[in-house]
């Protein structure tokens, strides 16, 4: 593959079709070695070797690299129950159906746990953490959350028959309403006080074809979103004057306030007064601004381990074997600990930031816990709170999210404004007074770090000042041909895990990313029993009503069927990107209820399967439960069938 600068990205395959060597645009060589079953047993990237060990059932039991060693254990039923590294240890307690009911984490001298309960259909009905947080979800017969009880307060939600949320009633009479267009696309969201007055409004206008063209907030009024022929954003023009301008070089953003200078490999080398240098693996190693230096150190897996700031402070980070950040420690110029934050996760969603401030010498440390609740099936925040552990006081505020899920305002339980936010296109967030917001939420899936002015985006770190990531995409070309790029239009697309772009949750008609291949394990025609077993397995793990696929061909095994996302959609099947910790490229093909014989034929036809290929005998092992092939959500190392990444 050749990029706009004439640089070549080369992929070499073995006789079995396994990708065994890549030479990237920036000259990095990445290689992999496979065993006779097609499983990756070793990789080499940036001069670092990583080894993988499997058990007799094909499940990963150990990962070793020069700077890490991780082990994994499984139950007799094949479910992942224990993960351990040098920094942390995780125990997963499961019910008889394999669903995680308790996750316990230990990091140094800190420990915590998160518990979940489920209904008869496998849907989450509650969660409880050792930090005192309790959330109960009351559902109607269709499974929709009609009441959310959070730490003793209740939020009531109203839905239309088509499942669209239209109203969220706050504890003291405040109201957040949402309206959509004829096809379900987002139109408007309002916050109202208990006396019925509108306190905040966010709205969008669309073209006849449904493309988003204008955005409104009570803080800034209307802005026009201008895009080019390739659907890349080129300007945000405010009706009252001012706005933002953007320039592109292919898929790379090169103009955002200052002119960016990129090398031929697409790495940012200069922006305004800053210059940038990279290590052998393509990770940002140093930022220079005059005499000031900020330095970064990375793990062999591409995780940021340390950041040395120009003012002498030093930050260190700790991660678990699933790539989730568990701790951040800030040290002063003399090496003393100034602040320490631990992160508590419920699967893929960050629910607590637990921060201990050391304060002045001789003073008692202060501790605060910041908590976030999310919509039932995504990363859009619903409510946030901050608790002072010394006084025990806790304040809940409620999020008025914009079309992409970014906080546009916070309101109290009576619907009154607490803060309004001015958002730049690529994710800088300020209050109406130009101050740093009290929430750490930013673009979907991102957590703001005030010390570095970067956002942690699960698998990468993002710099909103330049609209780019500071390390290459860990999934390589599967994430696109521009390894540091965010998305072409942040008002219509998101990248919640730092891996690949997807449609924003509110843009039912926004153009999605380019079509891509999806792989389903096995090549035989799937009859009703097999599909229903796979669907039940997905739901048992907290996943949606569907079957697993992956965009990573190496995880599907040698005998697999390949189709495209658009082919499945044309056949009438919704496809959701449902990444797991084992497989970031996991997708779920949603199945209708009830499933008709014609739909079964259409599904198999989209995969190129014929009834003549019908295999006799019982159905294959369900996804993620200890099948023999693959290493992820489509039948291998304790995957989740699309719901429970741990």
C-alpha cells in the first residue's frame, strides 16, 4: 500500500494466509510467528519480543515481554477467572452461565471490587462497588431501563415504542428531553427546570440527505459545519462570527490553529513553537518548546508508562492485563508523591476516579471519589458525582450530552445549570468562563489528564490541541491507513477506544467509515440451533442479541467465512462494533426476534454459505467459551461474545 507521500506499507503472508511480517510507512518492522494451529506464539515490534503460551484448549495462559509478564487462569467451563501481572491481580467470579458477578482488583496496597446482578434475560440489573456506590436498573418488559436508582436517588426514563429515549426525569423535578427525526437520528436535547423553563438547549440541523450541517448550544448559538467531498471537516463557522478552520493532507489533519508539519510517514514533527520526536516503535518520545522538554517512556505493548514534565514533575501509570489504566502517580521535582489516582472499571466503562492529594507537608491528605453513570448500552454519560471522603458529602449532577455524547452542560437535580461547556471540534473543553471543567469527561471514551493536557483513550493517548494521537494505532491497518489520525469529522464520528472510528451514537443517518471485511468462525451453513446457541451465549455474557464476528482475520481461525459489513446490512442485519479486551475488532451481527427461516438463509447467504455445506452432528462450541481456534471473542481465550470484555 502506498500513501500520499509515496511511502510503502508492506504486508507479507505465509502459505496459510497468516500475516507474518509488516513494514510500516515509517519503516518499522513488525513480525509474528504462528504455531501449527495458526495461533500467534511470538511477535516482534520496535525491537521488542513478546511470547504467548496457550493451554491444550487454545486459551492464552501467559504473555511474556522484556518489561511484562502476565498469566491467565480459567474455570473448568473455559471462562477466564484470574489475570495477574507484576503490578496487579484480578479475580473474576462468575455465575453458572459464565457472567461476571464480581470483579476484584488489587494494585499495590490498594484493592476494590465491583459486583453485578442480572435478570432472567441476562441484562444487568444492578452494580455495587466497594467504594459505596450502588446503582439499580429497573427495566420494563422490553428490557429498557425505566428507572435508575443511584446511591439512593431515582431517575425515571420514558421511551417511545421504537425504543428511543425521550425523557429523563431528575430527582427534584428537573427534566432532560431528547427528540429525534423520522428515522431515529438525533435532533434536539433540552434541560428544563422544575418550573418548566428551558435552562439549556442543544440541537442540530441536517441536510435533505440527513447529513449534519448545523449545531446549536445555548452558550454559543448556531454554528455551521462545513465538510469537503471526502466528508472531512474543514470549518466550523459561528453565526455570530469566529470559528475554526482545518486543513488536511490526505487523511491527516495538518491545520488546527497552527500549521502542522508531518514527515512522510504521517508523524507530527512540528506544530507552532513545539517540535516532536519519536522512539523506534513510533511512540511520541519528546516534545520541545524552546528550552522546555516533556519526555515520554513506553512499554513494549505501546502503553505510556512515564511522563516527565518540563516543570520537574513526573507521572507514572499502571495498567492491567486488559489494557485498562488502574493508577496514575504524580511526583514533585524532589520525587515526593503529590497526588495518586486509582481507576475503578466496570468492564469497559470507567466508573470511579479515586484521588488522594498529599497537600502541604504536615497536612492531612484529602481524598475524593468521582463517579460516572452511563447509558445502558454505551459510553454516553448520564450522571457524575464528586464525594469528599473526609466529610462524606456527595453531589450528583446530570449530563446534557451533545450529538456525539460529549458533555455540553451539567445540571443539578432540579434542572438548573451548574456548568456549560464550549467544545472545540477536536475535543478541547472549557466552561463558559474559560475555566477547566469540573468533569474529566471529554470526547467519547476519553479521560482528561490535567497534568499532561492529554486525554487517555483506553488503548492510546490523544492530544486535543493537535487533534491527533501520540502513538500509532495498535491494530495497524485495521484502524486505517493514517496511524495517528483521530476521525475525519468529530461531529459525526467517534473513536471510543483509540482503535477505529465508528458512527456517533446520535447520528442515525451519518455516513459511516469505509466498508470492511468481517470474519465468522467456521465455514458450514449455520442452522437455527447453532444460531440460537450462539445468541444465548452472547446474552449470557451480557452481550447483545446476536452472533460474533471479527474484523481481525487472524482471530477467526483457518476455517472461517468472510463477508463485509455492508453486505450484512444489505441483507437486513444490523452490525455493531462491540470490542472486547480479547478482541478490539469484535463485532456483533444482531439477530431478529423471532428468527425466521428466511432470515437464517439471508444470514448464511451474506456469509457465502450454502445449505449444501450443512455439517451433521451437534452445534459447534459457543463463542468465547473455550472453543479450540482463535484467540478472541469468536471462539477462544475466554472471550465474551460481545458483551463482557473481561
